[in-house]
């Protein structure tokens, strides 16, 4: 959520300008959320690849000589991780919608760059 807050904080003038131009709150929110969902999906796909590599490194590093850890990652583990990640992304987008609704349209006119 902090990264999303920083993203909105840096783009406050842009979002306020969109509101001045007549965009509704839902349209401004979908503009920001579309970007967040795309980044979340890219993160999930990269997580599959790098997570698998990291799993192999960790298991080979910490495995004791007298025992053996399971080296297989089940498909349900990937499914659970994907669903939890998407759930958090949706919850964050819902909480950020309220922040986006509170953006003052006069903000775009006040600050000078």
C-alpha cells in the first residue's frame, strides 16, 4: 500500500487535472487501478520464475546432511500465492479509491512547476 500511496502522491496534479477536465471519480480510479493490476500480474509471473529459482537455492543451502526437505513445489501453492496476491491488490485498490475521491480539483491550479 505505501508504494501505491507514493504513486498517487507523485501524480496528484495529473489526477486533479483529469478531474478538472471532467473525468468522474470511477474513471480516475480505473485509470490508476489498471496500471496497478497490470504491474501485479507482471509481478506474479516474475514471481513464478524467480520464486522457483530461489526455492531451489534455499533448499540446497539449508538442507542438513542427515535429512532431506521436500524439493517439489505443488501447483496448489502457486494458485494460493496468486489468489492471495490478487486479493491484496484488490483490497489496496479499494482503499485507494477513497483517497482518489478526496483529491481536490483546485490542486492542479495551485502548484507551479
